[in-house]
C-alpha cells in the first residue's frame, strides 16, 4: 500500500536489513515495567510494543516486575539516576537487558521513544549508553486555530480540533498528534489562536478543551489556552477589562479556578495584547506588566504560567518597526511576576526568511524570555515550497548576544543558563492541519520534527536531525539519505536567494503574504508595505538602521553592533537589513550590489531546478505516492521562484537602471 504520509516519522515498517533485524530481535524478547502502570507508562509500553512488532516483525510480550528476564527492555523508575532534570532519561545495557531509566514516568516515555528512534535509524544496541535531558522546560506548539475550524496562516487544511464533535467524539487523530509530539519531546500545546476568541473560556468550549487535555495527558502534554484580554467585558458583562480593577481581577481568578477544576494540570495562558488591534492593558492606560501580572496572580495558586507576547508595533511611517518590541518591553524588565514570562519572536520584524535575532534577547536579564519560532511557512512559501527550517532556527539560537560577554548565545538566554531562570520555554507556531499528511507539504513534516528535536537539545545539528528524520520517514538507503540531507539543509538559503537576498525583507504580497509584491507602497498601515522596508531609490537599496538612519542597531550590545554597523564588513546576508547601499557599490564578493542581487535571484531560482534533479535521483528509494507529491510541489516551487525572481529584479531595475548581467539574459 502506498504511503500517504499519515504516520509521520513514527513508521514502524519491517526493517529491510535482515541481519540488523535479527540482531535486534535476538536482543529483545520482552518489555518489563515496574510498579504501577500509570497512563504515561501505558503509553510507553504500548508504543514500544507497536513499534517493535512492526520493525522486527515479532510480537514482544509485556511483563511486570519479578519475572526473571533475559533480553528485556526494562522500564525502570530510578531516583538515583544522575540526570539534569526530571524529564531526562538514561538508556544502557545491563547484561542481556536494555534498561530505560528515568526519574519520572515522562522520562521513561521519552526514553522509550529514543530507543525506538535508535532502532528505526539502525543504531547498534550492543553498547548503548545514552543520557539525555531537555535543555528547556516548556517545549510548546502554538496553534493559531480558531473556533470555527479555520487556522490563521495554516496551509495544511482545517484545524485538527473538531470543535463541533467535541467533547463527545474523540477523533483518533488526537492521540496520534500526542504520540508524534511526545516522540520529539514536545510537552505543551496552546490549542487556540493568539488572536483569541473569548469563546474558548465559555462553558461551551471549556469541556472541549478538557477533552483534548485528557487525550494528551498520557503523553506528557499539558494544555494552555490563548485568552482574549477583554474577556471580562465580553463574557463577564463587566464595564471594563482594566487589569487594576478589583472586579476584573476577581473575574480572572474565578475563571482560572473553573479551568483548573476541569483541567487540573492546565499550563496557563498565552496572551497577545495591544498588538495588531487586539485588546490589552494599554486600553486602560496600564502597561504589559500590569496585564501579565493580573493573570499571573490568578494562575499562581495552581502553579500556572502566563506567557505574554512581545509582538508589538505601531503605525508610524517615519519610525522603525524593528525597534518597537524592545522599546515597549525593555523598560519593564524586572516588573513581571515570577510566573509571568515574555514570548519574543526570533527576529525583530516578523518571521521573515532571514532576520537578525531580536535585540530583546539578552536585553531583559530579569525576565525569562520564551523563543517563538514559526513552523508554519507564512513567509516561507506556504505548502508549495520545500524549505527545511532547522538552519533558520539554529542561526538564531546560535547567535551571540554578548549580553554577558562572548558566548552569551540566544539559546543560553532562552534556556536560562545565563540568568538562572526558574521557568524556561520555547514555542513553535504549528504547521499541522487536517491534511492526511498533517503538514500540507510532505517535507514540512521535517520542520515539526526539527522544532521538537531542537527544543529538546539545541546543540543538535541541522544535518543530524535531517538524517534521523529521513531514515525514519523516507528511506535508509545510504546515498539517497545523503542526497536528501543536502537537499534539505540547502533549501532555506535557496529560498532566501530567490525571495529576499542580501538582507531584504517584507517584500511579500499584501494580506495573504503570498508571492512577491515589492512595489506595494499603500496599505492600511505604512509598516505593512514593501517600499517601507526596501527603500529602493535612484541611489541604492536597503534600510539604514545605523546612526545615520533609525539607529535600531543601538539596541544590540556593542560587539554585535560592531559586527553589523560597517557596510564594508557587514556579512552579506544581513547587509540590507542595516544599510542603504549604492547600486554600484563593490561588495566583498567582488560584484557590485546590483550584480550581486541579480546573481542571488537567478542562482536561487536555478537551485530549484537542482532540487528537482536531486529529488528525481532518489526516486527508486522513495514511496511512489510521496515521491509524486513532492515532485509536484517542487514544480510549483519552480514556478513561484521564477515569479519572485522576475518580479523583484524587474521592479528594482526601475531604480538601478542597470542591465541584468549577461549570463542571466538568456531566454527561458
Ligand atoms: O505574522 C503575523 C501574522 C498574523 C499573526 C501575527 C502574530 C496571529 O501575519 O496572522 O497573528 O503575526 O504573530 O500575532
């Protein structure tokens, strides 16, 4: 039967390598659990049995302690394990047995998935000794899902959550969603859109969310909800939602109690306030900390957390949107309660194909900052473009803020190792939907996978994660694995090249954010246009963010400023983020800016041809249904790449008045 992609990377098909299969099969004859079979342990044993039966082609029995076991996987809760934290695991050999040991049931669940992954990717178990603990505590998906079943910026169909059927009917897919997340260590999910309908807090929707939480709990996943800040007015009939009003505070306290009565392990609230028209504390002359602290107070008795987003900016044609979040949030450092944490997008603007890291990272030492990445490809080609996002995530996590001297990487800010936070978190805006293959573009499954793996351990390389995912999902054939790994790891740079090379950003179509629209100069908001960002004129192109311009660069530490402030030495990928550069300026590549721009657009579009050839070359190793699906999408990507290239080059040429360099002048 052809593979429709539904099983994601949890594919437990019989291992083709017979020798390997026999070795595993002779090592493993049963699974033993100790003590009480909690729901989480039940998930672990069920998964191991399912996985091993498929991979090894033999039924593996489940046993309880005290039976003498030779050749068993023993799930062992061991408080003496030296693990960094409660969710970590230790997998090791003890005589003929394989021990999966952890301090908690959740650790055992993660260890079980790790063991399965090792078998799926063909690792030897002879000397297994692996310890691993997550570096960040809350590893979350953010769903931008609405009560009517649509998903904001979702490109893989309707919402997974069938609100109309809930709570009575539980789609079996909820459990598969939880399995997939648990397998990569995701332990929190925000089920609804940050542009939040107050309806989620009603007695109509709470039981639905409760039903989802019940399915996710045995997989170690806690549910959070996005809340509408004006809910006291909208639902509670109050005349205000002022966070300092005692009646408003009481309303949230009561509502929070009601939620915890239904969902005892409820994680907390995610809030988008005074951002893009959403209500918030500033409507009443209060600030973000006032708003967050009110909710923190309501959540505190239950150890809940409020996650307050820093995605804010104001309409100002002469200002620089880049600076907005820093300007509003930096002064509030130290004012947030200990269970109020602030969620910051990876870059200062908005999930562009390439952004410098947000200057807030490192600038708020007293406030735990949550990293917000976007897995759904709002600005990275929807579901027609193959863009592997691990390199984008890594580029940001590995960037040095110099907040505490060299080596103060964004990842070390987020994981709290520099400022010793009590709570740490990382979020990815989900790319899942009701399409059979979950993510629209089959290859975008790798982005969900990579986000989870990096949330657990950001030191993993993009290549290693790709290699794992390919072996689990597509093929274990050595040469194709290499080819596809390269295809994935180069795909993001290709996309940057044919859409927004050299530090260009925000050139996409209005509203939908689809396709090129660099000539867009009128919108409801000046900072939603393209001309605001690229600033092309007769002299050159790019946004001057140095002292002679908006001086946004001053928001970074001096070492970072030094890296980017001089147009002569600023790395080309960031050049037009910070400088307005003359068309005929000679760059470090040896080409003048105009030629370099053309070179990037043309070579970027050409790279999609190469991607197609690479994909064709692995055909015999790939399931036919998946092969066809990806081939079709690559063709669409090529059409879009040429569209982007021609739209941008021809538009910018109106300013540069320079010829397209000869090598690119050949007819299509
Ligand atoms: O990128 C923008 C999106 C909006 C989104 C907003 C946000 C949920 O275009 O659709 O709203 O970011 O992150 O709040």
